[in-house]
């Protein structure tokens, strides 16, 4: 595989990064800014990125957007609709923007009244009910309603590839979350002074951030391979690569976010510090399509 991004993919990455930087929340207080959320929702909807797969995009391109949205804590639906789009493109002529069912709840439901579920290779749509309380401050869960409609059936190969994509998108969100938490921590240690010096100049702090950087680089490597594998390898191998990437990135993201909180010192444990929003999002993405070590038959020590 060639890990280098094409010029079009780099442009997609830059556009997603700019959108996240311009309209994503820059503070905990911004999470409650409904005007900002409305502008963000309108902009994301205009891009058409929620229907990337039905437009012919690869797993790599979906992961690129998911990573940048995770980095910027983008708090309007993307992961849910893009996974729903990858399911419904096989059975519907039009591509509505729906949420996705994960377990017994619908995920990424802000402003969305219907979700798609894959059960035993059968695709169903179901209405969404009341919002469910969750740790993640940037994405919503909802109860499932009673109005269910059968949409069609997937082949076993397509179902496996969809599962691989689901793991890859949540993995990409974890990588982006790690990058965002690390960037916030690095910005803080450059300006916070203790004993007349910025705290980033002290080895104890610098070593934590260096460890974070190594974990992030490893996560990027396994993510790039897994995202490429979604379309390029046999379905079972794509799932195996995605499981390894998800497990590694989930463990790395938790460590990175916890280290980022630690280098903030006491302020890192307050509501006003944005780092806890990254940790909450990382913990949520870890539990979306979770992977356990017993499912990995090789590749990790």
C-alpha cells in the first residue's frame, strides 16, 4: 500500500480541518452556543460529506474527515450518517441523512429522527425517541422507537466491509481526539509559567507530551492501513486490520487524554478545561463497536 495521500485527499483533509477550526467548539462554553451549532450543521450538510460512500469515496477519505472532526470536537452528526449512508446505498435510491443504531440505542441523533440498524445482515430503519444521557458532550444518543421498516439485506461480504468501516471511522475519531487533546496541552504548556519558566521547559512535562506524540504516531499508522484495507483487502482481513487499529487507538487515546489533563495541573480537573471533553469523546468512541483483546489473533503485545 502507498500511505501517501493524493492531492485530492490532502485537499479534503485541509477543508475538513478548516471547517473544524472555524466552527468547532473552542471552549466548553461554546458547546452550548446554539447559533454556532446551527452554522456548523448547515456547513456540514452543504459539504455532502455525510454521503461520502454513496458518492464513491474510499475508506481512507471517510477516515480523513472523521479524524479532523474528532480533532476539532465537531458536535453535529457525521459518524452516524456516514455509516448509515454506507448501508442504505445498497438498498435505497436516495440517501437520507439518518443516524446509526449501536446496540440498543441510536447514535449521532442531534436533529435526526430516524436511524438505521444492521442485524444479521438485514437492514432496518427505526424512528428515534428521547435523548439518552451520555458522557460525550459533543454527540447524542437516543432511545429507539417502535416504528420499524425493513429496507433490505446485505451480502455477507458487504456486511463485513461495513463493519470494518464502522471500526475505522471510530478509530479515526479516536486518533483525531488524541491529536486535539495533545494540541490543547501543548498550547497550554507554552504559556503557563511556574517559578519563572514555562512548564513545557520542565522534563517531567515534556516527557509526558513526548510519550503522547509517540502514541499518536502509532495510532496514525495503524489507522491508515485499516482505512486502506476497507476497500483493498478481502473482507475478513479488512476486519482484522480494523480491529487491531481500534484496540491500539482506543488504548492510546485514553492515555493521551489523561496525560493532557495531567499536564494542565489543577485546572485540568475543572469543568472549564476543554480536555475533559476530549476524554469523554474518546471513551465514547471506544465503546462504539468495541473490540476486546481476545478478538485479536496477532499483532499486539
